[in-house]
C-alpha cells in the first residue's frame, strides 16, 4: 500500500526526516509516535504531498504521490484545522467533501446516520460556522470529512486530542472497523494508551529517524511508557 524510498526532508540544511525504507501493508493500523519535533507531521505531510521531499519519495499503490494524483481518490486525511473551511457550517463542509468524491445527497445522509454517535444533535443541524466551533467539534468535522469517499487509506494526526472520552472510544472502534473493511490507517498521536489500543504496528520517530518499528503486542504500551519515561531521567541527569 505504502512504500517509502530513501525519504529525506531538510529545512535550511537541517534534517527533519530521514527514512531509508518502510513498507506499510494494506489493512495495517500504524501508530506513529515520538516526542515534539520528532518528524511525525513532516512524514504525514510528505505522504500527502503537502511538502516536497529533499530526496526520495513516497509511493502509494506503486505510484509516486508527488507525480500522480490517483491516491487523492482513495486517501482521507485530517492533519489540522487548515484542512477545514472556516466560513462553512460542518454540514456544508461535509457536503462539499462528499461532492468532491462524487457522492449523492443520499450517500452523505447514509454516512451521517451510520456515524451519528460521533456528533451531537446540534452539531450538524446548527448554523455555527466552523470557525466558531469548539476545538473538539472542529476535530470531529475534520475526522468525519476524512472518512468520506471510497477509502483505502486514512491518515489522522492527533485525532484523539480535544475529543470527549465517549468520542475517543467511538473513534477507536471506528478505526478498527475501517481496517477490518480493508482500509490502511496511519494515526500519529502522543496518547500512548489510545495509539497502542488500536494499532497493529508502532513506528517511533526520534529526531527524524525511525528508532523502533514493531508489531503492537500486549507489552508495547509498557515498553513505550518506560522509553519515554527514561527520557525524563536523561534530561535531569
Ligand atoms: N516549515 C518548517 N520550517 C522549518 N522547520 C520545520 C518546519 N516544519 C517542521 N520543521 C522542523 O522539522 C522537525 C520535525 O517537525 P514535525 O512537526 O514533523 O514534528 P512532530 O513529530 O510532528 O512534532 P509535534 O509532536 O510537536 O507535532 C522539527 O525540528 C521542526 O522544527
């Protein structure tokens, strides 16, 4: 599904990301972890062709994302508020995205009915523009927008942040269901509980380099917590 080939991104000569080679298979749920500045968003931005690599490339279904556009048809993503349209209501935004994917009104209504536990009654029927929504409801709008279309790949940056506990649980179940249906998922998160709760594989970045790439097992959460905990010791010593 995803092939990363000698991917490097430098900002003013300083390496932000340097990944020699990574393959992500269909239906994997990748939990991308790492401290602030580790390179997670840089990696996701390169996969989504939002920034240009200094070297190498990302291939989705064997096609370089920087050269071909096919991947846009089957890739849903939400990295941050810049993906939203601030002067639209949530419904207008989702309707806009659904039209881009060739959905009819009935398709959107069905999608909303299927996912209605994720949003409150007044969330989609309200007249509030996205710019006036709470941070959590903005995130819900972006996450729902990312799930519209014939998804083969879903990419979410910090999706659990600002969501209430019920919505966080809903999202965990939803991501796992999507993977069961054949979707490949990459979730970047600082929330180790959530990320190990859903992922099949954990990739850890540090200073732009992959330092861990392991199957997620029952011990992974404890291992990650002790790894990041040890950083405090290193900093205080
Ligand atoms: N536009 C930019 N110009 C210069 N440096 C940048 C730019 N974007 C990112 N960087 C640098 O690249 C490195 C990786 O940043 P990135 O945002 O990918 O990290 P991250 O793991 O997503 O961090 P966080 O957890 O804080 O979101 C950091 O050193 C950051 O300062």
